[in-house]
C-alpha cells in the first residue's frame, strides 16, 4: 500500500495570486491566470525560496530568525472558508488578494483541516504538499482595514479554523485557473498517544 493514497476528492482552482511586495501594512497579492511552481515556490513571491527565517509559528522549536526549510511557500484557502469568514465578519465578500493568498480552490469539504503532508496535484503534475493549517494573523486584518476601515479587527476571530493551509512545492509545474487538483492523503491512522 502506498504511503500517500489518492482520494475521490478534488478542488477547482478559482483564483491565483502572488505577493510581490513585502508590505506589512497592505499585504496584497497580484491576481494571476496561471503560476509556474518551482521548488522555490512561485517566482517573484516574497514567500518563495527553499528556506526562510523562522517566525512566531515555530517559536517553540527555533529562535526567531533561525534559517529553516520553507514549508510556507503558498497560502491556499477554499472559497467555502472565505464565504464563512465573510459571514462571520458580517460582510458580503472578502478579496483573497487582501489575505495574501496564493490560491483559492472550490469544492473540497473542510479544507482547512486536511491532514498535514496531504498532496494537491494538478493536471500538469505540479504537486503541493500541505504543511499545516494557516493561522489568522494581523497582516490581512491591516490590509482589510485599508479598504474597509474598522472591519479588519474582526478578521482574526472570524478566520479562526477557516484560514486554509500553507504548502510547499513537491513537484514543479504549471497551475492555471480552472485546473482541478486531486487530493492525496497520508495512509495512516490518526495519532493516538495513549
């Protein structure tokens, strides 16, 4: 039995973006029709590179600024989770560009909770490895405030458990709007320490 098994679940790519400016006040992704994925992530992305400096998400493991492998090359969120965040905030929609998103997909249930190490594979063969759930942070909140003053403060509580996942490139290739990504999951039972 393979360590990763294909599932019958898939998702359609409905939005692509690249953050090219490391502006911590107005995190903003530039919309794209297609992206070429390399082992460094998306060309021109501030989140790209084979390594990165550690951040608050891994402070229990490393001192801030320690050079580590970059498993956060892309930020992927589902349209369903975006709609839930918007509803919790009391707004009609949220622009994924304001979240610094790399990709918005549609059709994969409970996407923010897919198991770490799952793979999303495009028709080109391009494959993304899910690192872990993306946690809400202050930068999208600041970016939302730029276009809707006062609403950004509601982002973190509204996005808890619905922020999507971070991922890195496992196999290079092109991903375009309309591509269908197939989900592959680790073939193992859940961890049971007791």
